[in-house]
């Protein structure tokens, strides 16, 4: 069993839709949870960063962590064609200085 | 602010040829540095990480090697490339000055071995 599981997609949605991206994990030591966005042929860029459980909102993006279920989500409201990218979840037990475990990524396409 | 550079952006090399990819970070000191390889559908594979000059840890045994000759410089090398070395190579850093306590990636090098 992989430490982090992420549905690879692809996920196609119409412009303006609410998008839900999810990851599950098995290591209960994970406390730091990240979402990266990666455009085609580019390096991943940090999108959201949360510590422990709860929600965090940044503009159209909301990150949600449920440690009891070992489940994290990224919600995108009012999705735009520019949101079309691969979204990687990532997590670590002790922050960036330690090993970060990445999901394989979900490819999202927002259709105008 | 911090900036991470990688070069070259794209590289096509024959099997058996040597490789040298370079990564530099600006705007920080004593960063942790990482080399990842990303293959289609397989996610990010950590190859090497370094916590300081000359300190390299290897995650996956293979024909690649890494060196850190200066504080903010990280080099990925190979003496003889294999077809299986093709992929997207990403350098990342973490540490002082980072907005969050996580890793930040460079633009990547796309390597094709023919």
C-alpha cells in the first residue's frame, strides 16, 4: 500500500464548477499537508499549506484536512480554464526539512 | 525573496553519454537541497538530498550521483546515461527564508535519452 493515494484523473469540469480533489494517506505521523499545482512542463508550485487538522481558505481555494480519517481535500470554487493543471498532494511528519511524501497527482481540465 | 534556477531546461543525450544538471538557489543560506525525478504516472521520486556542503544522501541506488560543491549549488551527474534515465528532473529547496516549512521547486530539466 502506498503511503499516499491520489486519483490520477483526468478530471474534466466546465468553467465555473466546484472542483474537489482528494488524497488519502496511511502514515498517522503526517502533520503538514500541502497542495502543489503543476502546469505542463513546469515545476510544481506551492498552492496551499496546512498544519494538522482543519480548513484553510485562500481566495477560490480551500484546503481541508481530516486526520481522523487520514483524508485531505482541495476545493476550487468558480473554476477557471487557467486552473487546468496537475494537482499534487504532499505531506510530511515534521515540515520541509524532513522527507515530504507526494501523491502521484490529479490532472484537472477546466473546459471554457 | 528566494529564487531557484535549473539548467539546462531541455536536454537530449545519447545512451552512454555523461550528464550534468545544475541547480542554484538565491536569497537563502544553508538550504536543504533535493533532486527529484518525475516520470509520467509515477509521481515524484526523491533521488538525493543534501543538508550541507559535501553532505549527500541517496534515496535510490542507481547510476546517478549528486554533489554540493557550494552552499547553494547542487549538481546531478551520471557517467553513462541509460534509456531509463529519461524523465523530468526537479531540484527543490527548503529552509531559511521560505514562506512555509516545505519544499520549493525549480523549473525542471526535461531529459530525453535516445
